[in-house]
């Protein structure tokens, strides 16, 4: 398969990823009260945690459904981008390819635990603090792994034009700054950092779609 084909597929899948992300986000945002996965990715009072789980159903199940579609599309979009730009640095491409598959696995595992927690929340005594800690640990590892992989991917990307530079530095710094703020609640900025993560992912895939398509056309020419 030619480089241009890989990059075109990456571009299309990146747009699909953005759409799936937005649908998932809007489903949660428009609920009353708003529902988000992020509120179940860190540790707090078990009583409040279970109450939030019960209140979030069935909206959270819908959010997780579209998040599953987002996972498929972002993994494919990034894998095709890696294949398209692999010749720029083959060892980094291998690291990124294996890394994004690991991130996808962690992401799916997190969602499985979360939906099982929804089931357990309806059973008296079903949810335990140990389970909350376990879920928050999987989430933290997933977020840090994704930030590391995206940082590495930035060294595969071209950086000739302004939009390419925006993608490179957004990929290099966006998640690298937002993830520690969210996981560690540094400076008490967890809520703000969750918006930073959303913005970084959404804008990153839009930029990837543009850059991948432009480079595909250049490759064909």
C-alpha cells in the first residue's frame, strides 16, 4: 500500500474520531446533571462515587458506547499516520505503533471496569473502595501512556508548514501538560485539565486530518 493511501485513510479516520468524540461528549454534557467518564477516573468518597454512578445511568452507558467507536477510529487513524510517516524514523514508528495499541487496550479495559461498576452500583455493597482505586489506577496509567506515545509520535510528523508545526507542538505538549494536571490534581486544576485534554484531542485529530491529507496529495504529486 502506498504512503498516500495510508495518509488518506488516516485523515478520514481522524475526522471520524473527532465526530465520535464530540457525540460522546455532547451526550454527557446535555444530560441533567451532566455526565462524564472523568468523574469516575479518580478517588473520592465511596458513598458519593456510588451515588454519582447511579445518577449517571443510562447516559454513561451511551457515552461509553460512542467512546468505544472513538477508540477504534483514533487507533486506526494514528496507526495509518504512523505507517505513512514511518520512513522518517523507523525505530520511533515501531515504538509508537506498539504504544498506541497498548493505549487502546488500557482504554478498553478502563471502559469494561467502568460499565461493570455501573452494574455493581445497583447492588447493595457491590462497589468497594478497592474497586474505585483499581479503576483510577488503570485510568492514570492509560492517560500517562497516551501522553508518552503522543509525545513520541510528534517526532515522526513533518514540520514544514505552520499547520504542521501546530500539530507537532500540540501533540508534543498538549497531553504532556494536561495529563499530569488531571491525574495528580496539581495546583487544584483537575477540572480545567479535563477540558484541556478534550481540547487537545479534538484539535489534534482535526489537525492530523488536514496534515495527513495534504501530505498524501504531495506524495501523489
